[in-house]
C-alpha cells in the first residue's frame, strides 16, 4: 500500500483486531506489574470482543467459537482482577491513615489478592498457556472474511448494540438487581468501545465525516460516564460482599456502614 493510500474499512478493522490480541499477549507477559498487566489484558480482550460483535453477521459461523475462547480467557482472569479491585477499593475508602479496622482488612485483602495470583501462576507459569491461546486466536482472526464488512454492516451493528443498552436499562430500572445492573454496565461499556473503535477506523480510512451518526461524540461520552458510574457502584457492592465473607461482624460493621454511605452518594448522583 502506498503511503498516500488509505486502508479499507475491512483492513483497518482486521488490523485493530490483531493489535488487541498482541496487546493482551504483551500485557500478560508483564512480570513487573502483574496486576496492571492482567487489567490491560482483560480490557484488550473486551475491546476485541466488542470489535468482532460489529461483524456478527459476516462472521456468524466462526464467531461463537471465537467468543467462547475470549470468554474463557476473561473469566479465568476475573478472580485475579476482582481480588485486586477489592483491595484497591478498600484502600481508597480507608484513606491515607487507615483505622485499625481498615488496616486489618487491608492486610487480609492483600494476602487474598497475592495468594490468588500466586496460585494461578503456579498452574499457568508466566501465563504461557493463555498467551499461546491468544497467538492461536490471532491466526484464526487472520482467516476471517473481513472483506465482507461494509459501512451498512457497522451501522446496523451499532444500532443493535444501542438497542441492547436500552433494553438492559429498562430491566435495571424495573428491578435494580446486581445482575441487571452488571448487564446494563457491560452493554453500555461495549457500545462505548464500539463507538470509540469506529471513530478511530473512520479516521484511519479517511472516512471521518462519512455517515457519522448525529450525537456520536456525545453518545460515546454518555456511555463512558454511565459505565464508570455503574462500575464504581459494582466495586463497592463487591467489596461489601467480600468483607462479609471474613465473618468478623464487629470489626467490619463500621466499614460496611462507610460503604453504605458511599453507595448512597452514588445513588444521589445517578
């Protein structure tokens, strides 16, 4: 391709998919910042899945198998990430001068987080198995029929994603269960990722002003704000559930009250 020639939409999407795979592989190989590497790998996996869903019609046959592999990788890393998020959420609530109760809990949460990481690295040293799965997946992605993707393909996929967010929102409003709120957040986050990806692809292909939906930028911002707000509440609820498993009711009672007050603030903001 000459320097002046812009890639096609299909080529730009295929390149983005490969880039996310490589990002996940590099992140899992990060031995200096294990927890950050896990976080970045999971984000890359989510972005890749969001990208592939944009082509769910032309990729109808191979997509279920690919999604199953990505889900397996993400689910396998979730307990490690969840334990680290619980620790960081607790650190944020504890502040720079933790009370004796928070110090006690922080020690337990850190032990829990590092213990899970050590156990997983014992089963999959340096995450070599997962990295091999991602390299194999990258080869599978190369063979997908990217050339079948058209502007209409993307537009219709974005409409479906937006409709899914709307349905999840209705379910969460009707019954604000943790499962419904999590589903709403997950779908909002996916739509945000798809909108961000599509903006980058349009820029790369020289189609930045072509068929851009009205309010695209505002919609991306709204989805980002929504997923962050729902994520913060989810982290607080997850920490509350974790503290209750410690079975130390007297010690954690003031901490649970602090979490309750934080959740109350979030409800007022939303």
